[in-house]
C-alpha cells in the first residue's frame, strides 16, 4: 500500500511522527517521506536519526498548517497525508484559545482545501478521546476538526480524495503525558494525583502507528476509526511508576474529566463494532456504508458508550511496567 508512494506527515517531528517514520522505513519502500513541521531544530535532530544519506527518500519541509500557500506547495505530488500537527496541551489551549483554533480548526480547513486541489489520495487525521463530548477547548477544537475531515469527503466531489479520522486515547510515554511526568516526579518521592477515581485509555506509540496504517487500508472516506484499547486507573498507574512514593491529591484541573469516552452514545447509533476496533460512520451516508463497505461489523446496541470507566479491557500494574520498560 505504501511502496513507491509519497507520504507527508504534518507535525512529523512529534512522538507519533518519529515512530511512524521509523516503522514506514522498516516495513515499506516509500518513494518519499516528507516531514512537515514548523520547528527547524526538531527537524535537524530528527535528520540525525533519519538522514537523507542513509534514507534517500527522506525530505524535511519547514511549514505551518496555518499557512495554506505552503501546504499547497508541500502537497504537490503527495499520495498520502497523515495529519498529526496540533496544539494539544490542555492548559496551553485554555490560556491561548485563539491560537488553538488557528492551528486545530483553521489548519484542518487548510489541509482539506490543499489536499483536494492538489489531488492527494488519502488523508488520515489524528484525533483524541477528548474530542468525544468535549469539556475543554482542545477537545472542542479536535471535535470540530473531526467533523471537518469527515465532511471533507463531500467537498471532494470527484471521489479521488478521501478523508478519515483515527481517534484514540493517551499514548504511553508521549511528550507531555503523565507517564514521563510521573517518572520525573518519582525522584522526589511524591506523586501528585488529581483524583483517585480517574481512569484513562492507553495505547503505545507502536500500536497507534499500526492502527493508523490499518485504518489507511480500511478507509472509504468519512469514517472515524476507534481502536479497542485498555483502560487504567490513576492509582494503578502511580503504583506502577512510583511504588514507594507518597501521594498528594491536588484535585481535577480545569478542563479535565474523571473518565474519557471514545464512542459517545449519540455516535454509537451509527457505529459498527469489530473484534479489535469500532467504526463511527458518517451520518449522511450510514446506510450506504453499512450495506456496501462494512459488512461483518455488528451495530452497537442502543445506549452503548465506549468509556474508560466501563471498559472491558484493563491494564495491570505489571502490564504498564512492561510497556514503559520498568521490568
């Protein structure tokens, strides 16, 4: 699927982009991999790992998804776009709401326009559990972005350009997540805990990349793909990382939930369940999708909700320790 293709990753110097690049170079023979991001230092550092001397297919483009003209130039001749660029730190988005809108929403619009006009074949946009029933600005901008990408298929009237979304939970060890934060704090012997009831979905970087690749192959345009991934309670997470630490309960921060949702009840009405994932189908063409493209999926029952507190799969303390290399 990816051999001899030109693949562009927005936000390509982030945790996902680097792992995606590593896996693509290992498993496929792309014509080009274009890392598109706005930080020249991170590109320089990434180029030390994936140099053009060792990997002639690598390209590094400075640019911002806010800049439509730059996207038009960058998307010339591109077959596949993975959209991973976003402002995603919840407190930063709350404090800088206009900047979050400009990147997460206006940037999505720019990508849709540029992809259609330049004839890009497939675009997969990365989303988050915070986009389901959002209570913070980051989640709200990502929900808006998700809807823009789903509806982008209507704008691409020729059908040549297809858009889909991948939505999953917290990535173990990604920059800014609680795992590296706890690893740092355990040296002090004290871990700050928001609320002992809190639960979250968890996925590894490798699993996230593989799910994007699977979704890229499955997509017909307009879907939101959701993997079945385990949950974990914050107290088990703390016990896994700092078993000898004391805890300080600091309360839930603004914009946080006790539990996260990946498939809300209202979306479940047009969702199909498979062994390892869910597909939220576009509202405007649900019947057509169910009948022609997604046979074998089981419609979710009325009132179904895929949430971190009612999940059937849970990570044990030992599971997480193994995932982050503590055992």
